[in-house]
């Protein structure tokens, strides 16, 4: 129960950060990606603020042997740069550039009742399920 | 333009990711959290739903307070295609802007750096084609 409350709080701060930084506005996201046109540099500050914070804070947190409310840290174990990583990231990038939504801001926009975000999230969940089904067919 | 709120929002995102790692030992990657919802493990499901409810609540609250209601300029077919690509791609590539960008770069993960370069390049190129190549529209 405490674990769920902690996750709820972390999620709320994360969502507040997305909206405060205007990541939730696809037009601003697309303006940032439009380097050859009317470039809007704001999102560089979002990414810089977030990454500098995690660079420092993750180091401090991981210095501890274990998390406060769980038995161990669950970090990604994969190390190899393989085709799924690169192809997946490229496909994601094309989708991000087409709509101006990545998963977090799209979920917030959908929760706020923005039509384009609701449509995008429905398709995003379908895309994820589709990938899950195709990968289950292969030995991994 | 307000760079201060962009920077402050970024710091909040970073602090939230650090809090989830400190409390729950988990990486705050939104696509990963969503994809992990397909589980029968009650505790595993619980923290994911709680995080996503918090994300929606905190995000919607600040959107309302700052008077945001902007929609994507993309048309319906393009929105559907974009959503499919983002859902499929983030699962295949094991992460999105938050998992690879905010958390992966914070952990100095080479895999995440490669992913970030790939998705940023693809996104920039896509916007370039839509906005600056004659005849292409979204």
C-alpha cells in the first residue's frame, strides 16, 4: 500500500512536470523538432533540467544498497546495441514527429480529454499490443 | 517564451524519476510502465496503475491551471499511424523519451544514448519532411 502511494506521488510530480514544461502541447513539441523552420528551443531546457537532475539524483539513490520500499533495484539488464533497439527507436521517432506526442504527454492529454490525445493513445495501445503479439511468435 | 517553467518542469520530471527509483526501485519509463500492465501479479499491477493515475492527475491539474488545451495539428489518419508507430516502436525499442531519455541518460546507459539519438533524428527528419518538403502534409 505504501508502495502504491509512493508510485502515485512520483507519477503526480512527473505529470505536473510534463504539463508545466508544456511537453503536453504537441505544437510546442513539433516547434522544437522543427530545427529548419520556426525552431522553439524550450524543450531543450526540459530535457536538460530532467537529465541533469537524474544524473545527480540517480547516483545518490543507487549508492544505497536497496530502495526504501522494495527489496532491490530493478534496472534494465540489456547492454547490447541491437537492431530491435535502433529500429524501435526510429519508428518511435517517426510517430513522435508525425503527431507531436510521446507516451507520457499523450496519456496526460487523453486524461484531460483532448481529442487528438485520446485517438493517439488508443492507436498507441494497439501498436504496443501488436508488437507484443509479433514478438511472442519468435523465440527471444 | 518561458524558459524558466521549461527548466522547472524538467527538474520536476527528474525528481519524480529519482523518487520512483528511491522508493520503489523502478525506472520511470512511461512506455515500460504501460506495457507491464499486462500482468496478474497484484503488486506489480498496483504500483503501475498508481503511477499512471498520479501522472494523469498531476498532469491534468497543471494543464488546467496553466490553461492548456492544445491538440495535435495532425489529421485523424496521421494520428492513428503516429500512435501505432509510437506504441510499436517504444515496445520494440524498450523505451521512450522518459525511459531512454530521462532515466537512461541519467544512468549513462549507452543503449539509451543510441536510442535517444535515433528517435530524435527520426523525429526531426519527419517534421522536416512534413513542414519543408513541398507536397508532404500531415
